[in-house]
């Protein structure tokens, strides 16, 4: 992804226009007593760490205080040259962490949000050298657009600088590249938060949370409850995402809560969860499995309609889940489902679950535009649900966006156990 190393070197050595500075004024965060002493083990997924070519003369930048532990958001704007010869301004933002202050051998961590191929936190970790700067940490990938940059601290009396090459037309097959050297100034302190997406918890699926700051400690103490009762869970932090999944089946019908109060960032600060996490729950059952009549409200959540005798889940712009309540059908050995997709570019899956949270996957989906049948074999008794996961069309940077399409379920058939 991005340009070749030779092209990137050429771009970095190209003409850099004079910088337009943004407001300065650092903001130091004092760590809690529980702040980890060794931050060198920060997860650094999918990045290239390298020492860049010897840079040209550095622009004058804001002083970044490092007399003590520091967490600060850096931002800057510079005018760079496009390949077409026109000038274009680039504004870049990145968070800087110096959890042990600015001393030789201490860790330096840069962090920012990335959105492709999924939402996650990127962390670039290095070590301060004898000049109290770092030689440069590099990233090539997708950060709200195709980008290739190297970011570094210059020295104790200087600030930070980013050499960046960005494709302004990342959603087309015609690249419009702009290159700039962006001086970075302190503009505030980053707050440790956890965002949830999709913002619902589904039985059998669990939840993924994206931190705004690197998680340093507390993973072992994350807990899950279902209906107020402790529930077994696997907790991991990898590739910039905190993932909490069932270690054993979670029962259906109770509110699922994830306690992340034990988590601390590099500065020893607790994380907040500003957006609510909702458990997907049904309040009714599908009575007509041929869908000649519409299901009662609450039988399919978050909602679906019936058109020409088919349950219709229309195109949605974001990833989401659907829960379909089949009701108590007695002892069951198999559930089959006849359906079709309008498009087959989405990441989709079906699971059959029972009231105890036990589940099995339906057979894989087939090409779009034809009626197909999927089968789930599971010996079950009592209420059953179908979980439909729609994770949206995944279009790579540099390609035109793919479209989400409708799903039509024609009929669900229950096979009783013998």
C-alpha cells in the first residue's frame, strides 16, 4: 500500500513549502501512581519502524516539554506540492506519549486512529536517543485516506516534525499525491476513551472496543456479567482493538455488561466509555416462518419488513447485527433457511443459537442473485434465534466504494428431533 520505497524517498527529498503553524502551548498529564514503568511493550501492529533518510534542515517548531511524564496531542499544517504542480495544505494530528519523561533510553509512543480495514488504534513505539529525540517512526497504510509518514522528535529544544505523503483521491483509481513536512505543536491532552462498534452486544459474538490511547495494564481484571451474573469471557488486546468474547455460551435474554474499570493507559489513567453499550434483545417471536405475514414487532431486531412473502432486511450503510426470534419449537435437530442476496460483496454470516447461548454456524453463503439454502445442524430444545451479522462491504483504499445490498429470507424450516 502507498508508494514504493524509492518513490517515497524521492518525495521526501522533494520541494517542501514553508509551514503554516497552528497554536502552541503544551499540556502535561501527570500519571497516576499505578502508571507502568515499562512502556516498551506497547502493541505496534502493522507498522514499519525504520530510520529515515537524513532529513533536510528542520523547520522551527514548538518546544515540547518533557521534564516529566507527558501525554499531548500534536497538530500542524503545512503547504505541500501536488504531483500536478499545484499547492495543497495538509493538516496532521497525532498523540505523543512520554510516560517516563524525556530522558535517554525512555520510551516514546505515537498513537492515532485508523479506519481501514477496520477501526483500531495504531501505536508507533520507539526509544529516545542520546539527543532526547527519536530517529523516526514510520507508517504506511490508511488513516482516513492513504498516507505514508515518518514522525520524530527533533531534540529537547525543538518540537516534532512529520514528513507525510498523502493521496487526496484515495477512493478513486487516479492518485493525487501531496507531500509536505509538517511541524507539530502541542494543542491539548488526549483523553483515554473506549469506543464501541457496532454499539450493540450480540449473544455468541461479544464486543470489540477501540481505545483512544494505548492500553498498558488491567486486561486480566476485565469482567463480564449477563443479567447481573458473572459470565466467562476471553479478553485480548491486539491490533489496536480490545476484544471481549464468550469463553463459554452466554445465555440469551439478559443485559450484557462489560466492566473495563481496571484498564489504564500509559499514563496510569482510567478509560471512560462515553457511548452506551446495548444488548440486542427480542421481545416477541416469529409466528409465520414462511413470512407470508409480517413478524410481530420485536421479533426481528433492530427491525425488518416483509415484501412479497419474504422477510426483507434492506441495505444498511454501516456494520450491524440482526436477531431473529424463532420461538420455542420443541426438540430440534436442524434449521434450514432459504434466502438470497442482492449483492455478494459484504461480509455476512448466520448463526443459530439457543436459550443457553450454544450456537452453530449455518453453511457458507452462496453467490448473489440466486435462491440458496443454508443449513444449521444442532440438537436443541427451547427458544431459538438466528443471529445475522452484516459487516458491510469492504472496499480497499484506491478503489471505488462497494455497495451494500438487501437480504431476502424466503422461508425458515424447522426439523424436529427424532
